[in-house]
C-alpha cells in the first residue's frame, strides 16, 4: 500500500462553470477540485486548509466507509467540528475497496457552492477487475445555480419559503453552457468554443474499435439525471463501488449520491456522437448537459450527425423503476444476512415549523447539535444532544396519498443506536408533500453499504417481506425511494462510529431530511483533538487537556 499526500486550500474564486461568471468554492484554484486516484489499500492523507474568510468547512469522502477512522468522515457536527477560517485539518484514511467515488463539502450547502471532486480507487496491485478495457474517462455530474448558496439558503429558511427552483445549468466535470448551446444550427446561439474556456466541454477522445470504461458519479444538488451516449449502448458493470451483474442499456438513471461504471465499445461509424445528461423525476426546466464522444482522428469540432439522445419523459416512473430493478449484485458480492435484528421504518413528510417549511422523518426534522456526536458519544457528554430514541415507526393509519393532516413537525437531534454487528432493516416510506405531490429522494448512508432488498409501491406492510431479494440484491450506499413508494434496505451495523443517513438532495437535507445512526461507540479509540475543538468536547478538552 502506498500513501498519497495532498495539501489543499479551499477558497471562493471567480469562475464561469457555464459561461456566466460566478463565485465557486474551489480547491487549490480549481473547480471541480483535484481528482484523487489511488489503489485499494492505499492511505489518503489530505491536509485541508480553510482559506474562506467567514465560513467553516469540512470535506466528506462519499462512498469511503472509513473503517477504523470515523472521525475522518468529514460531516460537520457529526464526525467533527468544522474547520474554522485559517485552520487546517488532517484527513487520513484508507481506501479499502476499488470503485468510483467522489468527495464534497458536508457543511451547510457547500456542496451546492461547488465544493466537490472525483475520487477513483483502482484495484490493488496484482488484482484484476472482472472485465477489460483499454482506456477510461471519469465524469462528475452536477447542477448549477446562478444564485449564491447564501441566497438559496436564506430562501429555504424564510417564511414564506423561497424555493431554489430548477438549476440554470447541468455540468459535466464542472463544465456546462447556459447562454448558448453546443447543439445549435443557428450561429447566434452557438457557443463559439475555442477550447480554453472554463465552460468548454470536457470531450472524450476515443480510438475506433476500442473498449472504454466511463465512470459516472452524480453530486447534483437536486437533479436526478438520465445519461446517454448517442449511437452507443452501455454495459453497466459497477454501482457505488461494487461490481454489478453486467447489463446493457441505452441510458442510465443516476441519482444524486450514486456512481456507476459503464463499458462502451467504439464500434460505430467513425464520427462524433453526443453525450447527454438530462433531468428526470422533476419537470425539467434546465437544458441537457452535453459533451462529445470524438472518434480520433476526426475533428472534435465537427457537429455530430445524430441529434443528442432524448431524455426520457421526466415522470415516467415505471421506466425509472424498471431501470433501478436491473441493478443486481455481481456474484462475488457479499450476501445479506437472512434475517434482521431490528427494523426501522422511516416515513418522510413535509411539514411546517413556526411557518418554515421542513422535511421530517417520523415527524422529526433533523437539526444538528453544536457538539459533534462522535466526540460527545465517545466521551459521554449527555447534554450534547437529545438522549431519547427517535421514533422507529409512524401511525399506521397515516394516509400517504394526501398532504399531511398534521402539518406541524418537531425538530430533533436524537440518534438511532444499534447494537454492534446487528442487522438493521430500514424501510424508507415515501408520502405526499404539502403541495400534494410525492418526490424522488435518493438516500445515502455513511460508513456502510446496504443491500437494496426491494422497491415497492404504496405503504409497506409485513406481507411485503415476501418481495425481498435475498439472492442478489445490489450492494450500494445510495438508493432512491420512488414517489408514493417504499424502499427496503438491510445493513450490518459493524463500523464503530456515528453515521449520517440522509436524502442526498442538498436543500432537502438542509430542511431536515436526515437521521443519525450510531454503533459500537464503546469500541472507539481516541479521536484526534482536531476533530473535537468545539462545543462541549471543546470545553471539556480545554478543562482536562487529556482527550
Ligand atoms: Cu454525499 Cu452525507 O453525503
Ligand atoms: Cu429528498
């Protein structure tokens, strides 16, 4: 195993992600941040210096389980204190498993401000992937607003709510086009890209008759996307850092927090082809993200003959479900335990709190405490958060198909505590919002992978257990719950630490759509002081100077 050392500085900078100059949160002067590339078993060491003038910062390594290093998970108020302006924090962790990952800010809405980048883990030296390819491309998908995150955040915390609306642009590797289109026959609207612009597309230059791996990760703030390559079929081989049973598809649904690898073979007529990503799951008001698959030696500036792949109907949920159901585990994937020890049913609703719009889970809207859980639980500082167990179910007569009858939520910061190594089933239960619709929510679990046992419709009942796939359920860290439906997940609570489990839609999390899980606290070793220098852990650290 090798060590990889990086010195990073986070700061705001001027940038034109889509041709409109704006302020983004960059790392070492770049947007998106630098790509991390390592091999399974390697150690990543990032020394993160906060050069923002008035905000704290943290970085979460999405999909990395942080076995033995829960303090390096990079979640503000959960695994660590925020890094204050001028301060430096050392993230040191092992990337234990090959796969496609990314990293992003996990404080306030800093991911939406552009704090993200790609993290790729190759197989360990001497190991082989279960497939072959000659070249690789890494694509990180995101959505971009012209309004600052501060303005977005104030809107979400205002009465009446000012919703962030739909994105101005979709970005591929931080590049999109707002005022112009790459696909335009009328020169006026043409982007006139020379290639050096910050918003010039990231082009995939390929050789004919060659197989490539394309890694696709989505760190969108809001958008669920459908990704396609004109004229080419894709073979899906990996999802969220685990191999899947390979399947062919013309297009790929990817929700915020997910990652996939696909293989393509450039066996079409030598030409240029459009690569597109468009919004699904919400009525789109944003142009597709576009870039080009360029067969060498043809000029990349030649317009493709075929039009960009059309994004499927945004509300065709049956198609989306059919896609999600095609993702099944590769035969070497760990199998789920046959039975569960504990079942937690999490109903999501939209409610009001003193006139503010919130998301709640079993009628509790998450509001993080001032002292990070990891430190307060490790050192038994019971005053740091609500010690009562959060609700594990909801009233069985609840009507999912109507707006909430009880429009008022409570706020809370309680923790679901699991016995070490217990098998936990989580049923995500979707419902209606205050405006009488049901939305798509991609839920992401920190510190673990879970098996996705089933996606179902309506209200989950015990009878639905029959539908669980215990044979080859996909092993993932993010799974979607469809409108008015449920999703059943199973995981083993075998990673000592405190872990966020939340909707990966940034404004939803910000409005309270998350919960906190903890296990094996008694097994935790010392936590680096740097992670504890705030709240009650900060005070007790100063008093005793012994932690
Ligand atoms: Cu990528 Cu807690 O999220
Ligand atoms: Cu959500």
